[in-house]
């Protein structure tokens, strides 16, 4: 009886391995390391099925912060990198981790705030002036603090405005260390101003009575780029299928799909491939 | 803030609508978790039984390590498995990263210490009770292990359930090694995390309720098996 019990357990273990197997077997897919903004806005859910229908290639998206996406791609854990931090992307290519960087689309960052508007910045379009006002008022500001594309852009803007946020960290400047959605959830909970990309904001479901306070500054431009991970450095990279995806995204058809994607009648991303 | 009755309604609607995406996610959650618990039992039950039934040098040290590993932080396990399976890691050639198999590996690492440590305690207690009989009958060590495991089977079912509870509720490890890829590695917990980050708190909570419901069903099923088996044993 003991023996039988053991055999049953062993069989169960083998069965477990067998069940675990098949998912890895399917071959015609690529992995795209991308950011939460493209995923959470629903853009990928909208455009990837069209690409798959045309080419038969399944696109598997890993959506993390831009910083983590770039690191994952540099480890060779992905075929294509689709993020929004131009300087880091160019560094990625310069380091030999990526083949070539192309502009795909853009949108812009906005600063959202509570209706009470404690810093009096509602309606402003000069982001530097608005940031100085927030800092002077000591009004709460929730930052991603996670080395993401949005976080990097936000830090650049604070620097431009001449505000030293590192000194204020833990005071009015609060680094949540989470993704865009997590930071919006936390920030709206403590009446803080938050900088977010417009696409995430439009599609965000927990806005409460928050509104866009600062928008329209050219400095808040948010460019997305796409890069094939270097197959010479990582032999596992599916260069052919990855390139097919990049070509499609940059093609007229792909660009039109991006322009077509709307939530509540608002266009989320503006294609600008050359 | 949404009312709890609204959240409850949404959960019920989600179940009743039998949405194929939700079903797929539930099935993957069950598959990953049950595979991990099975593997953890295959490794952890004999391991725990051996440590529980025999004396050997450094035994206390082994017990301390086993008990400590019960508290393994999921994110750390996720990172370790990621580093192992990454294309630039030692096991990168296997191409397992971002697959359900990777998630099963991570959860097995999390659950095995729980199964092993709790089994050790159960078997140790039982062994004390049986030791004189074992000695007088001259039972061989391997038979002793099987006899102890068999006689403790109902307690060990609870041990397996503790492992199941850990695995089914875990998000930190599976989101790193699975990548939360739609239709491939998206499970209940990573979906809840995703919907929370989208600000869809009501949907996230509704999914959480469904997850809880699944756990209840699994527990009821196992208790039913236990009840049937126990009755059969006394006939």
C-alpha cells in the first residue's frame, strides 16, 4: 500500500511536468518588453490582434517600467523593446544591446491634481513655473520613483525648474516606487499632484474628482521608440519576426492603427514614424 | 468609494457571464498552483518525513533552515528564478522565462519549504508515538517513512492546503518570472494587480472574491475526499 501511494505521488509529479510543458512549445511568437502606459491604455490589446491576423506572429508583451524593460532586454529576455525614454534608448543601442532605434509615436505628459488645487496651478501651461509653485506651496506631489520613462521625464522637468526634489523627498515630495497606476491610486488618495502620461490618465478608472491641472508645455512631449534587441549579442533573439513587427508598427498600416485607437473619442497616441 | 454590495454584484456578474478570458485566467491559476503544490509535495513530504523520523548530525540546523525558508519573500524567489532562467542566466537556453513552467518553478520553491517544515513536525510527533513499535517489529527505515506518511495522511492534507494557500495567493514571484502576458502567463493574482494599476478597483476586488471562491472550492473538495476516505477506513 505504501508503495502504491508513492507511485501515485510520482505519477502526479510527472503529470504536473507534462501539463506544464505545452505552453513553451508554440514557436511563432515574439516577446516585446514594453511599458505600463502602452499596456494599461489598451493600445496593445487593440493593435496586436491585427498584427497577428496579418502575419500569424503572436506578440507577448511584458509590461514593466521603462528602466526594468531596458534591463530585461539587455539580458536578452525579449526580442523587441518598445519604451519611452529616448536618452536611455540611445544608450541601449550604443551599448550594442539594440540594433537601431526608431520613433513610433508620441503623446504628452500632464500634471493632474485635486479640485482644491492647493498650489494654485490649475490651467497653467508653463510646467517649470507650475513646479516652482507646487514646491513653494509645499503641496504634496506623488512621484513614480521607479526609474521608469515617466519618472526620468519628471526628474528632468524638476531639474529644468530648478527645484531640488531629493531634499524634499519624504516631505511634500513623495516617491511611491510603483507603476503609473499604483502612483495614481496612492497620489489621489493623499490629494497629491501627479505627473502622468495622458494615455494612462484617460484610461485610468479611479480618477475620483481629479482633473488635469497642467498641460500643453512643449517640454512635456513624450516620445515612444522601438528597437530590435541585438541578435548578435543574444542568439535567442528572433530577429526575423521581431523585425517584421517593427516594420509593421512603422508602416502606414501600423501607424494608422495607432492613430485610430481612441477612448471616449480621445486619441491616445499620435504616430510619428519617419 | 464603491459599495461592497456593488463589488459583490460585479463578482457574481463576472462568474455568471462565463467570460472566456476570465475562465482562461482561472484555469491557468489552478494549473500553475496545483502543479506547484504537487511538485512541492513530491519533494517536501519525503524530505520532511526523513528529517522528522531520524536523528542525524546537524539535524537541528536543518530544521532551522527549513523553518526559516517558510518565510521566503516571493519577490526574492522571483528574482532568483528570473536570474536563473534569463537568456543571459545559466539556464537561459531552456527558454523557460515568461512561461507557465517558470511560474511553477518559482511557486514550487516557495511552497516546498512550507510542506517540508510542516511535514517534519507532523511526522516527528507521530514517530514518537510509534517508535517503540517500530523498534520491536524491526521495521526497516524506508518502510518506517512510508508507514508514518501513510498514517499521517489526513494531517498532511492540511499541510498541502497550507502550501496551496500560499501558492494561489502569491503575486510577487509569478509576475516577475511570468511577465503577466495576456493569454500566456496571466493568472488571477497578476490580473488583480493589473486591474488595480488601471484604477479598476471594483473589478480587481471582484476578481479577488472569485479567487477566494476558488480556494473555498478546492478546500471543500479536499475535505470531501478526506471525509470519504476516513469513512472507508473505518468500515
